[in-house]
């Protein structure tokens, strides 16, 4: 893997001389008459593109595919050449998009057929291309700065794609020589200026791709030639291509070669017919992407081992079958690669249907067609923020199959990973405490004492608990022990930490009447235990795997707990204390930015707190009750009927 | 990383080794002794590794398919017969076959070749294979490099002097070169004896089969863990950063994120994170995984009852539908998550992202992620009903921005017809008419396709003449105006040029 390979920098040099204004002699019908309105009207004569138009739209298509698949670090510099060189953009990332290039091209306009052909030459452009290849890109600059004394590791390679209309093979050789010479000169310049300028680099490698294009029906005066090394720095290849769609096809092949692309055809895409909304036909869409997305096929495709090669040699496109997505369930797939895609035929209806579907947030699994009939999901198409990626999913046997379950390992037998809800925990870990912090910690401790006195259940997550948890007084005992350990771990930080511990120790030495109170509370507690147990049993029956369902159950479990909470407060409960939510929110400081890391515990606690506080609103009647009796329909005694309606609404919430 | 042990059972392996004052050994006995040691090591310290055993002479045979049952492998070692000559190439082809059928082409495998360095004679000998290496077609390609990521370890039942006396060592070195340098040759130091074979296999174990131990940290909570399979060093760019990156042994959790937000990210590899119990000296007591061994069993039961952070983390991630982001090294991250096996088992798993400041474009730079409490407003909304992810790219991709492509005539025709359709519904469709018209004009100007502008102008003028008497007067006005403007655009360049 090299970041600064030849494909880091691509220079397009497009001929803008008068002969490029000539027609490519391939007609395009553009006046397609709509049915029912054709009587007596002769359609307008077809038009044809100029060599220039063909060259520009083919190179724009090359750039479109490249930018879609490599939005960063693959850069294009566009030069047009006539009586001079016009450099349309720079290597900066802001200049790297289709809109910029199209706007610059519009400003240049088509070649002027009346210009003096003697003054015009592609050579100006080629010389400018070499100059521009010497210029450092922001990525090269960044890498050099980062590597410091190893800056020389940053390579400077590039590719020149020159689209022109050459006169002969010797004309082509002359162009090659010119590039060769210019590179030589500029490398010398760059070498000498190294100490003075940080913006120039020597060219280590340059790939010249000369494309001779000519009107359809003419004879080519230039012959094709495969890649040849002209010097240690320069290689050159010549393509002689008819204009029109032939040129577009050639550049499509080249972009695939230059950027290691491969093609995948998604087949069996169901699409609603415009005319018949109830029926759907199946369509195919071809996508380009980096060839690593086919790594599994490539490896098994070129298997030299007799018999096992299923697909034969690597085909030009690989077909994958659309699997209609089920609901949008969120799953973490084992994905070994994700590659940006570009549709081959971006504006066709099937392509845009597929891309819009994906851009709307749906994912599609893709299946390998296999002769055996077994279903193998090997890829997934998914968009992330307006970009579509082809994900490669692992489809072979996993080397981690049948792993030991976490419950069989260390700590796996512990069922009670409870998390107590104490704001103190996030404060005590700080290096220094303010008076307010100390006060907060003390409040928390008093609050816990209060909760224990009232025999309130500790807000324990039932998650991960199997079987019946410990009894409530046992829970409190464990909680106090944990709290003491926690606070003790920090007493050396400051005298204020010490004060928190003192407060804690004072509270722990509880009066004997506490025990008595406990016994009285036991009966009530048993009732709750049963309801808790029911929740737990319910959970146990359910499979661990379906996390969605599990979540639902937990939600329900929490609700049930909340309900149990309300039921408990029946009229015959002894001396109802002012009912509070599970945790006193007023005393819990909001999640403030604390200096230390936010602990898992406090993250969890805050989450639970907010969730629970949202669950119910205290019944207004109970809040205002006297001896737990609220007088209903008080307002009826008053005169206003409007209030009735309003109250009715409010109480329904 | 599954292992394939490829054992030479040609006749030359039965050559006796002179050991003073003891019964006579053959080279194959030394080999079996070394492999026994390897298998015993794996059975205790690397028990999740899948290993297969292949024997070869002029033919090859899969004695034991991939298994974690080291007793079976051990038994197979004692049931090997002696055969004819060495024919390495066909055996390596066999290895390709076996690995690809089992694991495909993406899972890295280690191939442990055990041989005496006699490379066979005539056709099929390694010398012959290497001599004809350049004359091969796709159909009889040499099996190296292996068509899967691999390491080739060659264990020679011979010492260096013996191998150097012929060209054997050179040939074996060529093999490693052909595997893109992935692998190593081990020879016996000093005389051929059990002790020296042990030390040779000891080196292999140190190199390739030492378990990776790490400490998983999250704030004040920690757990000792084994990461299996071992994370392998990774090279980001061989040119500008050729030093392989190795992951930290302190794995620090730096944050948590929803599964929906991380969204099936691509990963380099994935690994089980197994909590281990260490005794005071820091030696591993066990992974807590139940075993037949009674002593271990009780130790495991004790370990099982000591709370472990991994279990807490696993449970929390599972219930919350989240993953934990873990720092693997400078600018290198991974994720921890709960992975459910097909059965009712689930596990803590770690996947490694590609090193770099921004491994997942949809999360942006990792350094810019922070706790929710750092944000002015909760980016997930008060009711957890939105998400700051995925990030939107600066520039839209071509498929998301309605680009104009006229390479196929159908593309052009569709665009012209859109204009025509709207032209016939003027003045109601004035807005869309001009939107489409301007899109076409813009593209035609960029492509220098002035004939199209003229053509469409003609077409609009014709439409104007075809308007029914009932048509709104504005329709004719708009069509004429549009046609005029297109004509103007189509000649603009010529006029500029002439100046």
C-alpha cells in the first residue's frame, strides 16, 4: 500500500486546438417525439458532438468515478492546451470536485475553429503538466512535515493523460520526447531549488498515457502501443481511439486500471414500474469500487488447483443478488472492508433508484449466486452520511467459532454486577474537593441512610442478574462496604476526602432501633421481592441472543418495578413518607463536566436516573393529599366549567 | 490464525541419528518429538487455535482436518508410516486446497513445514520446481505465494552445516522469498538430539504461539485479558511508514458509542477478549474456562466467582446495544462489543480498525470525539431521538447531486424530454422548466456542446408554433424567451473569440 503512488496525481491535458472543434461524426437523436403528438411533425435533425466535447465529457466521467470512490488523496489537475496552456485548477482539496472543473471548462468554452492552427499545440499543455507534477500537494507537504528527517520517503509520482489528435507515429514520438526532456529539466530545477523552496519536488516516476482520438469513419494515423519504459522516470503508452462513445469506453477502462477498480453488478433489484404501480420488474445495476471488495473472489477465482475454480477466470463484472431487506434492525456485521462505490451509469433510472434507496438509510445484503443453491451473503450495500459503501462481509468459516462463553470464564459465575446510584462516586475521585463537593457527598450519604431507613429498594439493574438477588438488607450491607472501599481509596487526596469518610463512618454505626424497624418492614419487602423475582424469571426464559427483545423486556421490567413502587404505597402502609422517585433528582447534581474521566458508573447512573424520572409524573392528587387521601373533583364545587376539560386532559397523561 | 503442520514422511526421514548411549533415533522421531512439544504448548496456552496435519512424500494426505483436539493430532503423530521420495510442490498445492476450502482466501494461516532438508530427486523435487518456476502458466502456477495471508515456517531436522553442504538451504530460502518473505527457516543448533530439537521448537513457539496478554482498562476498572488470536503487527504504508505497528498491552477504553452509529465498520481483524486470572507472580492461572483437569477445575471455579470487569463490560454493551472504543496505540483504535455465537453463548470481542486519525469517515476524526457532557447541547437530543452520526461529507458524491452525463444518448434524451414535458405545461411548470433548462445549458457550456443549445432552441421555437389557441399567452412568451437565450448562449463564445 502506497499513498503516494502514480495515482496520487493525475494531470489531464486536453487538446483545445482548432481541429478539436470538428465533429466526431457520431449522431445523437435528441428530438424524441412523444407519442400522440407526432402527426405531421418532422423531428429535428440529429446533432453530433465535437472531438472536444467527446474528450471533455469522457475525462469528466473519469473524474466523476475517481472522486466518488476516492474523494481524498487522489487529485486531478486539468489543463487545456491551444496557443498556450490553461491550467484550470490546482492540487488543493477544495479544487477537487466536478463542479469546479465544469465551471472552469465552461469559462474556456469550445475550441475556436477559426484560430490559427500554427500557433496552437498540445506541447504547451504537456510542458505545463510536467511543471504541475513537480508542485507539491498538501498531502505530500503534510507527510514530509510529519516525517521530518525522513521526508525523502515521500514519493512524487504522477500520471499525465493527454487527449489529442496526433498526425502520425513520429508526431507521438515527438510528444514523448518533449515530456522526457521537460521532466529532465524540471527535475534538475527542483533538485537545485530544494533548499530554497518547499513547494517543488523531483518527479520520480511519470506515466504518460497518450490518447489519440479521431472522428468515426476516419483512418487512424497513429498505432496503439502498450506501456513502454522510455527512461527510469518516464513510461509511455499510446491508445488510438475513435471519438464518441469509444473514447468514453476507453477512459472508463483506464480509470479502472489506474485506480485498481472492479465492477459488481447487483442483479434482481425489484423496482416499481412507472406505468403499473402494482407490479415490479427486476433490474441490474453495475457499480464500480476498489477491487479489494472482490478479494475473496480473486483469490478463489485464480485458483490454480484443478476443479475448485467455480467462476473460471476473473470476469469483468461480478454478479451479486439483491436480498430484499427486512426491517431496519441494527446489527453489527463482521465486515472486513468497506469501499466507496460509483454507479457506471449514474443517471439511469435503475441506478438512481438503487442509490436513492440506499441514501435514505436502508442497507441491502448481497448474496453470491451459487450453483449448489446454498445461500451465501458476502456483501452489504449501505450509505453513511450520503456516501454509499460496499461492505465485504466475512462468509467463510470463523476461526473463532464455538468460543467459550463469557459466563464460563473469570467472573462469569458472579451474577450481581449491580451498580449503585451515588453521585458521590463521580465527585470523590477528584483530586481536590470544594466545600460544595463535600456537602454534596454528605448529602448523598444522608440520603442513602434515609433510603435504608425507609427500606426503599436500591436501584439495581436486574441486567446480568440470574436467579434471585440478595435480600434488601444484604444489598445495603454490600453497598455500604463498597462505598467505604471507594471513599477509603481516595482519603489520601485531601483533608476534605477525609471528612467524607468521617461522615460515612458516622452514618454506618447505626442505632439499634434500626434493626427493629427492619423487621417490621420485612413483610412489605417480601411482597416486592416476589414481583422482582417474577421479572427476573421472565427474563431467564428468554434467549440471551435477541438483544432487541431483551431490551423490550427490560423496559417492561423497569415499568413493572415502577408499578410495584406505586402499589406499595397503598393506604395501609405505615406512615407514608413524602413519596420520592427512586433517586432524589434534586440532590443529584447534573452531569457536570468533571475534571477526571467520567466513570462508567456515573454514566450509567445518570442514564437510569433520567429514564426513570421520565417514566412517571407524580399524581397531582397524591402530592396534595392529606393523610394519603385526595379529594377528587374539587373544582366542581367552584363555578368554572372550562377547568374541568383542562383537568381531564392533564390527568390522562 | 489456523495452523497447518506439513510433515515430511519420505524415506529420508528414517535416517538414523546417532545419540550416545541410548536407543537409536530416526529423524522422524525427532520431528515427532518437536511437534509433540508444539501440540502440548497449544493445548495449554493456545487452545483455540485450529490445527490440521498433512503428511507428504510423493503424494500427500490430510491426516487430521482442522481441529482443536490436540489428542487426535498427537495420536496421528504416532501412526505415521514411511513412504517414498519428497515432493514438496504437490504438498504445498495440497495445503492451498485445504486452507481455501476451510477458511477462504482472507484468513491468515501459519504453515509449519517439518522436513529433513532432502528435497527429493527428479520431477517434483524442489530443485526441479524452482528451476521451472519461470516457465509456468496460470494453470500450473507454483503454490507460493500462498493465495491467503500466510507465514511459512520451515523446521529442518538437520543442522546448518548439513544443509549448507548442498544447495538445500538456498532452495528453502527461495521458498520463503517466493512467499513474499513471509516466514522463517529454523535449523537445529549443534548435534541432532532431542534437547536441540526442543530448543528449535521453543523458538518457533516464542515467535508464533505465545499468547497475547493485555490489561483492559476503563477508568478505575481493569481486567487482565488474553487476546486471541494474537493481533499481528500492521504496516500502514510500506513506503512512508515501513515500521509495523504493534498494539498496546494496555488497552484503554476511551468511550462508548451506539451500534447504529458505528454501523458495521470495516475491521482488520477480530479477536476474542478472554479474562484471565493471574496469581501474585503474574503467571496465568487459567482463563477460567472449564476443563477436564480437576485441579484446574477448582481453580477455575474460584476464578469464576471473582467479579471481573470483562463480564460487566460485556453485559453492559450487550444490553445497551453499544460498543466501547478502545485505544490500541497512537492514532489506532478498535472496538469492544458483545458477540453472540449461534448457540446461547456470547462473548467479549475486539475488532481492530485500520490505524490512522480517521478510520471511519462517518465518525470523523477520532480525536474529536468526546463525552456527551462536553457538548453544549446533548447531540442525541433530550429524548435520545437523534444522533450526530453519520457525518456528512463536504462534497456530495455524483449519485447524490444530479450530475449531467450524456455519454449514452439516452442520458441526453431524458434531459431534453424533461424540458419538453415541462414546456408543454407552461406557465404552470415555469419553475421546473427553467430549472431543467438551466441544468442542460450549464452542462452544454461546460462540454462545449453548442449545437445542442441551438437544437433545443429550435425545438422550443417549434413548440411555440404548436401551441393550441387555448394556451395561456405566457406560455408563448416563456418559450420564445428561453429559445432566444439558448441561441445567445450558443453563439457567445464565437463572438468572444472573434473580438
